[in-house]
C-alpha cells in the first residue's frame, strides 16, 4: 500500500525545558511576479513538512557509489524501500524529540512515510507562527494560483534544531517553468522549417520501428509541477499524428496525484508526448502535484511520495529547476539525500539543465557571476542539456543550443566520477574560458549529456503547435531512450540502470554523438559579453558528453 501513514502523536515524555532558538533562513526573497494579498486568517489551516535528520547518510552515499559503478562487485544490487528505510530512518531520539515538540503545541494531525524521515502536519496559521517563532504567513497570487508562505525567517528551539533538516511550506514560492522559451521562434530566416517530431528524433538517434518496449516489468514517469497538466485527448491526438510508424501507447497507465481542470500546460504536454513517443510502448506514469493545501510545495511533495512508494517506475524525467542561490543549503543537501535514496533503489532521475545558459547573477557594482541551477547541479541526478541541428532544414549533425543550461555548482563539490573529464575540458579550452571569478572550478559540473531542444511540434488543446523549445524537450527524449535500454536489460534478467552517471562517464563519450560547436548564454557585461561556456571535443559544460546514438548506447549499456 502506498498511502501516507496516518498517526496521532502521543505524549512521549513529560516535559522538556527549551532553551535558545536557532534561526533557519536568513533571506526570504519573494519573486516579483507574485502579488502580495495579505496576512492569512489565524484560523486558516496550513500543512507543513518536517524533514527529520536521517542516519547513515555517508553509508547511503557509499552504497550508491558501489551499486552504480560497473566495475564494482555490487553493481546493480539495488536496495528495496524497506532496506533504504532501515538504513536512513531517523533515530528513536530524533523521532521522540520532534513528535513531542509538535504535540506540546497541540499538533497531532500528522502523516509520516515509510522511511519515517518526513512528517506532514496540519495546523492553523496561528499555531504554526507559535511553533516557528519569526514566521508570518501571507497569501500570494500569480496567474490565478494562490499560495500561502511566510515572508520572514523562522527559528526553531535549538533542542529540536539538531533533529531537523528544514521545515517545508514556509518560504519556497515556485519559479516560472523552464519552458519560458517555449514560444521562441526558429532562428533561421524564411522557408518551411523541418521541426522536430518523433520521426525526426528516431532518424537522428538511429532508432528503428522495432525499438519499442516489450518487457512487462518496465515503466517510466514524468513529474509535473507549477499547475501544469497534460491532456489525455492531446496525447491521443499526438500519437495518431506522429506515432503511426511504431508501436506505442496512447494513454498514460497511472496518474499519481490529482489532475487539475482547465487547459493543458505546454510543458506537461511536451514531457508526456515525447517520453511516450521515444520510450514507445512502455507503461508510463504521471506524477502531478498541485498540492492539497496552499502551503504545500509541489516539488517537495513529489520527493515525499518517492519515499513512500515501494513500486516505482525505473526512469523519471523532470523539467523543473530553480537558482541555487534562491534556496537554502540545508534544503538542497536534504533533497540531494533524497536523490541518493532513489538511486540506490535503481531509479534513474533525469533533470533538465535549464534554458538560461550559464545564467547570470548580479553581485553588485559591475560584478557578476554565472548562476547555477538546482536540481540540475546535484551530483546524484543525470542532467540533460540541449542542442540544435546545424542546418535547421535537414537531419544533420548537432551544435549547441544557446539556451542549454550548464556550469558549475556553488554548493556541491565535483564528484569523483567526473573529475578527469572536467579537468580535460579545462585544459583543452584553457585559453578561452570565462574568468574564474564567474564560476566555482571545484563544483559539480553539468550537464551530463544532451539531446535536441529546439523547434519541437507539440499537440496542445488538440492543435499541433510548432517552435516549442527548451531542455524540457530534450530531457524526456533521453529518458525515453534510457527506458528502452532498461527494457532490454530487464528482458535479459539484468537490473535496471539506476543512477547512470558513474557508468556514463566511464564510457568516455563512446556511443554518443560529440557536440563540439557553439557556446551558450552568459552575463551581458563587458567581461564575458553574453557568452558562457563553449562546446569542445569530449565532455563540456554545455552539452555534456553529447547526444545518444541509440544502438551504440544500447550495446554499451547491455554489457553487464
């Protein structure tokens, strides 16, 4: 059973003397596109998520490294949810202290998950503001969406602080989707544009009509946030128009969450239409997270769901990201651990690298830096960048799509699996690199690979729409191909690919089309003049190792 577990918090021990407080967040930035409505009514119900400190996170990281390294004797020996739970479950003391703290404020309506490292509790705004001194809950709206968040930092009793990573539902307002470039017109001048369709993708990446799923125990998923919904009618129409040459499904097998009403979202349509036409004939799930309460954070809700479901698809693609500097380090570190928990279970998580190139952050007077995106910058996900055809009228070789997100994390250190690849890039292009003050040379570098991200056809509200672009197009395409490879592995009795990066980097570009032309966007200033990083032979922080040559990648990843 995959429902959240309900409990009432009993009185666990008589009394604690709370001493000082420890403040959690310093800067609470409300994005300009959200409109402040006012303070919420004190009796209004909120739902907050408490991320309890986990045990054995270092051991979890070691286990992930072993099960993901093809040269390890433990390769592919993934853990069950129960095994992950027994590894990371918070200590008895942590659970007692947090539950007693909540109970002492009259909070008893809580849900937990199988790993017992998240609590989701319902309370009034008045109780929440007493529980978390400093917090002040206000309502904000954008494009008809209403959310409740605290406009001020919160603090937690220091006796409790050591047992919590963070409290979710206070500060995070969702960013605009990655697909803000979705109406970007094709860059060449006149003429009938080729446009990317499933047939074009299959031609470019060498998939045949027989490259479709057949395994019974295989599945894939997309996760949708930001009030995005797919339309079953649009999906069926898309497949009837573009899927005639290969066996496919025209329906999603399972929706986890509640699909909203209203018009279909462009990003949601793009994700589902292209994962299901590339990973054709494979059972597909949609995680949709509008949230039951205005105080819920949809991305966090999805992560909590993964911790609570024993039966999950093997590949998840997510077109969602935020600037690293807009998030607390505690939040990102904990989400990173959640990615590790998925990886040790054999789940592959693919994130879009973003549509802002290297990004740009203005630090002050004539001082800028590049702006990495999270979760793209996590060392424990596979991040997908974007490319364009060199000749937009033909299926030719690929060059950098100038929007392709990439760069170096300011939070996560460079993982061992990519150190030599990044070092080789730095030496190859040393003379033309941006100034080192713009990026963290020792940070996790991304993306890991790429695919076409320019000028897709999408069916939305029953109408075919051209010129849809962004790394939220390339990510489900790569995800669909990894699902096909999983299909063949499962038929051979091999485990699912799981966390791909250690194996991908050991291939050293084998089985991928290297992208060596073009640069992506950077800061529009005197020093870099709008240019970020540039593509180069082998790995680079614009297109990773390149784009998939499906039959070669299948052969390379079926070896063991």
